[in-house]
C-alpha cells in the first residue's frame, strides 16, 4: 500500500504527501525541481508544493529521536513527532531570519550576495542568533555585512520561506551617518546606495525583499 502523510487542507481539499518514489513514472505526473515553483503563476498550488516540500524534509530528517535514537511516530492531535521510547516531542523547525531595507532619504542600500544566481541587488538579510532579539539581529547583520549602523528600526511584515524552512521578518531602518560602507567580502560582494528611480536589477515582488524594494521605489515606505 502506498505510504501517505496528511499535510494540510487547501481550499477545503485535503493534501497528502506521497512517499512512493515511483509515482511519477507514468505519463500523468512529472517531477520538477522545487525552484520551479518560485515563479509558478498559481499561488495556491505553488504554496502547497513548497510547504509540502518543507514538511517532507522535516519528516524525513526526524524519523529517529535525537535524544535516544528510537523511532518517532506522528502525533495524532498536532503537527509533531513523538519518540516511541522516551516520548520526546519534536516540532517542525522554522528559522527566523531578518531582512532589512536601509533607507537614507531618497536612497536605499542594496547589496549583491555571492549566493545569488541572478545579477540581483537586494536587501541585507541573515538568521537571528540564539539569545538575540530581532532588532539586535538587524543591527548585527547590517554591521557585519556592510559596516553600517542603523536606528529607527520598524517592523514591516513577515513571509514564510519554505525553501530554507525560514521565516523572513522584514524591517525598514534608517542609517546612522558617519560611516562608509564596508562590505564583508564573503557573503556580500558589492553594496551601494541607489537613488529612487535608478535601482539596479532586483528580486521580483513575489519575495518580501522585492516587495520592500518596490515600496521604496514608489516612495510608499513611511520612513
Ligand atoms: Zn527518544
């Protein structure tokens, strides 16, 4: 019998993960790389695919208990796995990451990351560390990556990013003057101030980064 795991309900339709590797061998289904869904025109299907992908990885990586090594089983009443031996409960892991648009009047700081596949300039981003507030993470990442200080840090909104099991938490912030941009030359290969109306290639608005850059471009930030 085909092994399935209930994932979630989408518009009243129950969605299951099918663990059988051979399901796509016929003409009816085809495998795609998960990045295919980054630009997929139907957001509901794209959401189901990428969140299903995130959950599949989580289930696959937690088949055994990290405390005692025994097999885990799905918990019945909530999304969790429970160890069959020591009863440790394992919840899905979501990594909080800040993303910050640094504003200086009619200029925005955009940076090129060495991991970008496109020739894009985007916002400064990074994972929050243990024991650190999100505001502290914003200040640390900005300092580490471009050598600047920011203040007036304002929360904008968040966006789950299932490709990396992250929660992107967006902020606008104002630069504190007296410092020059000093890039880390590891993650960041270039960073500069760009004036409204003269922005370089940047991510599309499907991502929170693209959305925030577009808000700046339309002078709709409110900073
Ligand atoms: Zn255990």
